[in-house]
């Protein structure tokens, strides 16, 4: 496995966890904190993509 794929995969797994937790918080009525979790998940994926393009 190439290093770039590993970096992007790790960021994807962390982002997936953040996305799931954000969706859980939204479903429990905490809309703003859940939306922040979802936004952070998008940011984590963006950083992962950026890091893969650096190499």
C-alpha cells in the first residue's frame, strides 16, 4: 500500500467516525454540536486530500 493511500484512508476512517457521531448528536436533538462534528469530518477529509497531494 502506498503512503498516500494510507494517509487518506486513515483520515477517511477518522472522518467517518466524526460524521457518525455528528449524525447521532443531531438525531438526539443537539443540532449545532452535531453540525460542528459534520463540518469537522469534512475538514479532516480535506486535510487528508491535501496531505496526499503534497507527497
